[in-house]
């Protein structure tokens, strides 16, 4: 229950990042996920044009207000026919988004009930002390984070199949470790990160540049399972 309240509050606070209130919006929607159809995450779809889907095809989209649109075939309707000619209440849309996503996900409830969220001090720091998904804007530098700093310790990074291994040293009292760009970390891949004697599994999910505001990024992050970072996004705006 605590996590639902805090995430709903996060949705409301996110509206401050883009001015709150009602905003005119464009017709462009961004693909979150597509099954059975050749649309990649991050691709842009015109919300005013018909999108033909067969009965085995499913597409999830994000609107400019952060609203999630889930389409299932058969269909040939426009995903958001009213988007270009209307205004939206961003605050209400985000509040509805978060409430529906959390109330509709039994799995999320189990995960949240099993472990308290650890919220990083900045939204794009990658917490490597707990298993889970981590979101990051594409083409951004990758910085690992550990809560409270700690002592000097060795760090290793390896893909799930252990096909390679990278090593680094985390200096005493530092809570952040910048990962060199030469380390080949890829989106939607899982990595085993060992900090001292503790090993965690981290899946990186890159946020497409097509997501133009923090309402859209927040919606993407909730869909991707990066809720603690959504809270950090809100805190950074205060």
C-alpha cells in the first residue's frame, strides 16, 4: 500500500516537470512494446493514421502526456484520433496511468511487498546493490551507485552468459562508479555485477530519445519496472 501511494504521488509531482495543467499535444506516439508486428521500442507512430493489426498482434504506445495506449488486433483504427485537436490534463493523465498500472499488476504487488524500494539520489544512477531493471536515457554515460558509499572494494561486470568479464575498483567512501564506454553494456541485456562478495543481476533498459518529456519517460520507466527511478525523477524536480 505504501508503494502505491508514493508512486501515485510521484505521478502528480511529475507534472511539475512539464508545467502541469492542460497542454496541447502532437499526434506522435512512441512504441513501448510490439508483438507480432515489425515495430521496435522507441519507434514513432502517427496517432492520427490507421494502424492495421491482425488478431495476433499487440502494440503498446506512449502519448505525449505519458498516457499508455494498448492496442490488440484485429484493428485498423487510428491509435489516438483526437490527439492533435485537443488538450489534455497532464496531471490527471499521469495519476490515472500510475493508479491503473499498479492496481492492475499482481506481480508488481508481490515484488513491492517483498522488498522496500531503494531510491537513488538522482534518477539515472544505476543501483547495483539490488536485483532488478534499471532505466537510462540512450547514449548516456553509465554510473553505478551504492547506497551510503562504503569501503574500497573490487567490482566485476559480466553478461548473463559470462562470455566476458570487466573489472574495476570502487574507492572508499565513494557511492558512484563511472563505467568506461569501452565496457559493452547493451539495452535489454542482463548483467551480473559483483561488488565485493555480493552479486546482483541488473537488466539495463535504454529510454529512447523519442520520449520528449519527463511524463513520457516516467510512463516508460513504470512499464519497464524502474519505479524507484521514477521516484528519483520526482525528487530531482523538487
